[in-house]
C-alpha cells in the first residue's frame, strides 16, 4: 500500500480526507477523526537513515497510534519500525514502500483509529 492508496482507504472506510497541513512538505498529510479532530495517522517522507535503515533516500512512513504493549508484537515485522516524529511509546511506524504487508497496514490503521476515537459510535467504524 502506498500513500495514495492509504488516503483512498481512509476515505472509503471512515470518510476522512488527507489534510496537507505543511506547505514546506506538501507530501506530508495527516488523517484525523471528523468529530473529535484527533490525529490517527501521519504520512511523511523520512530519510531511511533516520529510521535506522540503510541509505539516505527518503521513504514514505505512516505513523499510527498503537500503545506500548501492542507495538512490541509489531516491531520487527517486515516494514514496521519505531515511530518518527511522534511519541515512540504510543506510536509506531509503517513503511509505505511495499515491505509491510497490506494486512498489517490496515490492522495498525484500524487500531489507531479506534484508540483515538473519542465517542463510542466512532469506535465501530463509519
């Protein structure tokens, strides 16, 4: 799943739109709940070396809220790394370069959406 497919998935699943908040990095966007405005995902371009990976070239990274206990079971899976720019205890990163399984990306996005939902009706999806 790439960054465009991810934005499309969020729109179709929860009715949320990618928000491009930073003019200096137009490729960066956030996904947030419509009702409570909390972020549940951030997509950004990060140099691989900043993520502890080989190379200087940038990679698109999805940061999602996960929680400390659950993140331990995901870190180490292909394409899953500690979060970048967010709290590394409560957020986790997923590379959007094809190395993470699409099922893993969707699972983590769903977890993040639920963890950041403020109202009970949001927790069920649409």
